């Protein structure tokens, strides 16, 4: 499970895939609260873990590298 900065694209990805929570990185209390909430809520922790496993097959270096190669190839055209 992820606890990440609430930057717009990270927030969209993390919350959209339900693999964690986003926080204001300048707010220590918010970070601590988010970590505690995940660690001490076994149901939430297990659900986030399952969601992480579910998307791991789609979002990995092997798949992403192919996308990157295609972008580079298109730049040469």
C-alpha cells in the first residue's frame, strides 16, 4: 500500500486504483494519521494489498518500457 504526495497525477492514480492514500507532504500529522490508519485497520490494509497485487501485472517495468520505446520511436519520425 502507498502513502504518497497529493500531487494531482499521483492522487488520480493512487485513488483511482485504490492502492493507497494521498497526503499533504507538508503536514506531518496527516502523514502519521494516514500511515496509522492503514497499519492498524487490518481490513483496509488487506484490501490495499490485494489492489496492489491486482495492478502489479499491468504496471511493471516490462510493460512500461515497451510504451517508452514506442514514444522514442515516434520521436524519430
